[in-house]
C-alpha cells in the first residue's frame, strides 16, 4: 500500500508542483502570462508541444489548442463529425515524420491531425483493452513506423496505422515485478516516457523504473535501481528520460536525478535533498531539458533547478526567494522548452512564457557606506577621468561622493564642507568634470570643489558669491568649461555664473525683462560646450535654449527649428552632446537635433524624429561609443544612431534594456553605462545585438464573411485558397511563429493582381479585403525590409458570380438570338394563322348555319309534328275548346321557330315565353306526368341565349326519361353564376327510338363560338343537369 500511495502522489505532483526557480547569473528573464484576457479559456493544460514549423500545441481539458504567438485556435470534438478530434480531454501530443500532430486522449484512444486539411483521423482501440476507459499519456513513433503508446494501467501499446494491428505489452508482470502485489501492479503498469536506442530497443519509464522492450521478439527486461532509502523503500520511480550518448538520464518521484550507463549497467543517483524528512516527499523530478554542454534544466518539487554535470551539484532557485521572488506564486503543472529557449509552463489554467536570454546589460549595485543614509539616496553622477584611474560616484545625499582608485582598488569617501542654515544636504554631488588642464571639479549643491588626486580630498577654492543671503546657497545644478577655460555653472534659482578658476572671479547672469540678450531664465538646468568652446544653455521653467555669443556678449535664443528667435519659451532640451567634429547634438522633447557649430552661428542640419526611426520623439540622454556611433535613450528605449549610415537601431526590453531615463556615458574601456537610482548598468556597444525573429512565416487563418475556411497548419501552401462568389469580405491572418516577442515583428504584404506596392502593416498580422474582383491572385507577406524572395506566398482564387462569367453572357446571347429567331418564326406562323382563321371564320359561319339548320330540322322532326297533330285530333273530338288553346300554342311555337331562325341569339325573356308555350303543348300530351318549373328572376331577362335552346333541352329530357303521373318528370329551370341551369330528375328509358346522340354535342359545338364559358353537362344518380352559358 505505501508504494501505491507513492505512485498516486507522483501523478498528482505532475499537475501541482510549484516552480520557484528563476535564472542563473549572466541571464535575464522575462515572464509573460496568457489567460482569459489573451483568449485562453481552459481549466487545465496537460501537455505542451512545439511542432517542426514552430506552432505551440496545448493538450487541455477543453480540446487541442494551437498558439502562433498572437492568438489561440482550438480544435474540439463535434458530435456527428467523424473528422473532428475524438475527445476533448487531451493528455499528450506528438508529431510524426510527415508533420502530422497526434494526440492521446483521456477516452477513445488517439487522434491524428492532418496538417494540410486540418481534419482528424481517430483511432479508437480502447475496446480491445481490459479497461475501456484507458487514457493515453504518451505517444512515441519508433523507427518501424509504429505508434508506441503509454497506457494508464495497461502498460505499453503498439499500433500499426497501416494494418490496424494493435498489441499490448505488460512490463509489470508477476514475473518481472515480483516485489509488487496484485493490488499495486495495475497502478505501476504505466509507461510515462519512451525512447528507442540505436539497436531499436524501446526504453520505457514506469513508476517501477526502467523496462526495455525488444519489438522484434516482444521480450521485456527490467533495469531496476535497487538502492533503498532509510526506511527500506525503493526510490526508483522513472517518469522522464533524456538520452545523452551511452548515458540515459532518468527523473522520477523521490528518486531525484539518476544516470544510467547503458553499456555497463551502472546507476548513479543525484539528490538535492540528501537528508529528507521521513514523511515529507522530496527529490521529485518531473522534466529534464538540455542547458548547454555541461548543464541540465530540471523541474523539481522545489521549483526550477540547474544540474551541473561536471560538479554533479544542483542550483535550486527556489532556495533563494529574496533574489528570485517571482516564481513563488507559480504552480507548475507541465512545461516545454521551445526552439527559442523559452520555457512554457501550464499553471492553473494559464500559459506562462519564461524567456531566458543572455544578459547584455550588467547591473552594478552601489551601496551607500553611510549607515545613516536614507533609502531615497540615489546615484546622480558617474564619472571616469581621462586617464582611467578614478571612478567618481556622486549621490543625492549620504556619502555624497565615492572615489574608486582603480589602481589600488580602494574606495575613498571624501569629506564635504558643511554649509550652515540650508535645507538641502551638503553631501550632494550635482556634477563632475575634468577641464582641459586635467583638473577634476566636483559640483556640490552649495559649493564648487576641486579634487586633489594625491590626497583624494575635496578642496574648496574661491567660490562664486552667494546671490541670496536668505537661502545661503546658490543651488548649483550643472557646469561646463568654455573655450577660455572658464567654468559656467547653472543654478536652480539664480541664473548662471561664469567662474574663472585661475582668478576665482565670477560673473553673474540673471534675466532682465527690459534688456535683450540676457539669460532668458533664472532656472538653468543644463550647460554644455560645443567644439568651439561656445557655451550652450537650457532653461527649465521657460524651456528656453540657445548659446552665449562671446563676441557680442549676449545670449542667443533659438526656436524649435534652430532659428534665432526673440521668444523666451520654445523647446525643452534634456541634454547635450558634442561629437568628435565639434558639432552639437541636442536631445529634446521633439527629437534629436544636429547643429553644425563650425561657423559663428550654429546651423541646424537635421532634426531626427520618429519618422526617421526613433521609437519616441522624447529623447533624453546621449553619448558616443569608440566608433563614433551615438547612443541615446528615447521613449524608454536605447537607440544606436550610426553616424555614417544615419540608421537607427532600437533596443528595448527584449534585449534586456533596463528602461531607465537616467544619464548615459562612456568608460575608458569602451563600455557604456546607464545610470539607475541605486546603481548603474554597463554594456558593450560592440556586442549588443538587436533581437531578430527566428520563426517561419505561416498562414494561420482564412475567413470568408467571418467564417473560418482554413483549418490547416502548413508552412507552404500549394493549393489555392478559395473565396466563393458570396465572399465579399475575407480576412487573412499570418504569423512569423516568433513565440518570444511576436509583438515586435513588423510585416509587409500585398495581394498581387490587386496591389502593386508592398503595404506596411507594422506589427498588425491581420489583413481584411472587401469587394475584391473575381480572379486569380497571389497573397504575399514578408518581414518588413526583407527581400521579396523570403515572402510567404499563398495562391488565392476569388470566384466570379455566374452572371458575370463569359459563358453566362454567351448563353444569354445565344438565348437572345434563339428568341429573335422564334419571334420571327412566330410572326410568320401568325400570318399563316390569320389566313387560316379567315378561312376558318367562313367555315364557322357555314357551320353555324348548318347547326341552326340542323336545329330547325330537329324541331320540325316529323315525329314531333305527328305527335302534335295526333294530340290536336284527340282534343277536337274530346275537348274542342282545349283544341283551340292547343292550336294557338302550336302556332306560337312554330311562329317563334321560324322567326328566330335568322338570329344567332335571342333574349332570355323571349326564350322563356317560348319555353312556356312549348311546355303547354307537352302537358296536353303528358298531363301531370310532366312538371316544368321556371324560376328565373327578371334581372336576368336581358341576357342572351341561342333560340329554341329550351325546347331542345326539354324535349331531350322528355325523350330520355319515363313520364308517369305517379312518377312525374320534374324539370327545374333557374339561373346561377351566369348560367341557365336546366335540371331534371333521372328515370331513364331503356330504349330511345329517335336518339342519334348528337343533339347535345351540336349544341356544345355551337356555344364554343359564342361564349368563352363552355356548356356544362352533369349527371349523378338522381339528376341530369345542363348549364348553358348566358351571353
């Protein structure tokens, strides 16, 4: 059971150990955090990996992440999409020989990311294992092309991607690990790291130390470190392997760092805690990284450490919190050392970048020797004499001045003369200089001193008179020597003094508003001499600057453009520098000004600003190196100005620049120094190099209408990107894969076919295009200023809408021609049809006459006449009076027929009267067996109808139906929806003598030429209905 607890504790440590280390001497370090504010929304990072292109990959609980230095892109499981990653909880990452990314999952095996397509292939082999929920914690590709897998509680797996064959090897068998119980064995059966040696053997790190597998025979051999601790427990857990020649470095839980000689089988163990507490785990090592030829980086339970292979000793930064406090707040879960030397750390859902770089600026802390000195005492001056013997360090209080004799190595703190009744300390040095005669002068706040190199004491010569007896001091600030050997002293309140060190006499200059040519202000913060010995000044309250003209004995004021002016406030000058030609350089709030001082009046040659490459127009200090190049501080950056090429090179935090705005100067050995409040930095201008990007340019995203269209991670893309016809807006993202300082990379791009010139994007890595015409283009991007041959080239196609293509307009033209042809053909046909219609009209007239004639014949059918006459004869005998009535109706009927035979249509009212007469004739014959009901409103009487239509329809009903008084034939005549409706009940005869079945057909044919509405004939089980359209 104790062993089991040990293994479980180690697994927990891998996700929770604290990193408290920092950096070795000679190295600078920078820490950057990437969390939710940078777009990283994860609860945990399980593994970090960098591929051969330079992308950083993250195995997280929320999917597989990819980082390009600017932004994160995540690949997550999509239900129903077999080409998405198999599971969102990712434990480990690796890369095969083709550049595909493989990830081990907490469930469902492994997934392979295709770099070109951005799609995944999933290999779910866990159904073949005893534990179906086995997690994959390590992926390794052997030389046979098989995928070796570290499986939790299942040992080692080997997958043949081509054949799909899968085998499992159990290193923790009862035969190989008899010292483990059945309960312990599954938890130790975990392969956490894999390495293949030159003989093809696979070395496996497990909680039970090293095991070696021969893939050819399947034989496993253990190489166990048998050393036990004071309690008799084996301390041989193996978690990480680092091969080095015949040696194999091994790190693990409570086993420290071990070295195994593969030839001799000899083990050697290295512990940083030689006497650990019994119940407190220690000597826990999680990761090993190379650090030069003689050192290793290791991450331990005490944080980051360095192991020296020669001395065989550790240096743990966590044991020096007073020097390296930053890491004490970081929890170390996983780490990776990238190809730029950055250590990436997963810590509590955040990603940290720890950047180690060679220290180019060496800091020298200056300790004040005065025990009564306050913490706010600052270093104000650093001066080295021309002979290089003395180094003067001037302070704002405390010691005041420290003089280092480089010949003897001794430091002297000279005494100062105390000035009574003044507020500020007398032990304060404002300036130090050496005049042409070799004398070293030290300017205190109240007194001008002369340094005696023999006695190393400060001597007090004759002083400029105190201007104000009330203050008791002149509040000296700065000094410079003119061409005549006079010392000019600027003060904080009382103007300028010109002091002659030979006589001790002084000339005082104070402003006079009523007199031109006087010093413009009483607050002089700066004096300096140019190559001709002319004194330049700069005020502080009125920001006036200029020079003293000795021939005219007046002060000349200059404006912001270097011209002589009468204005007293023009420009703030922060400092001056005189170059080897005697020219004056003024460092101002508006840039760096170069004056030619060879003439009587200085002339401004050029003002250098941000347009010329300065990071800021606010330039503070400047000095030159031995090559004559000018070094200036601007905008908290250090800049090198090449006097020959006029090129400006900027150094900043990425090169380790301390970002101080104090003074800059040069030592006799050629090194330059930069002042800091409690010390100073030195650097070699010859070896100081600017940061250069080492990453490869890649395309990281292509979005059309804000929809991602590119999921790949290729360094070189041959297939074109495609913007569809509706892609009026598309975005390209790119990166140099510089994971150290991506914010410093500056780009140029152009879309060939649309843009002729390169467009400078600065550090912007996203380009948007709208309404790009259809066609084939080439998008190119490169680092700013680099040759075109280094540009990343991406082919791009913008598809044209179908209505803008040539084939579409060719089709339209063909369609128009066809339409014109059809039109002409139709016109010809219409002419023919018109001729045919004229002929047909004549035929219709003939057909009409035939129909009317046929109808008349139908009405004058001999059978009808015979029936009528028979009925009349019977009435004459039986009912003479009724015979008269019958004869009258018969005559009206035939009169109407004869009268209407010349007309095509008659009014409905006439037809109804005729119908009533006709019905009276029929009722004489059928009596109550025939019942005809006329139900037509007068509002329809004006409508038209073909004559004798009712007679035809009534006679048709009589002809086809049985008429009996017990079952009378009922005919209803109505008007509905523009139709005359004639309906009778059905009681069909079995045989009809005179029916030729052409009466209704002839009627329908005739009506087709009179109305657009057809004659409707409807029949159901009870009724027969005919609807005649009214005209």
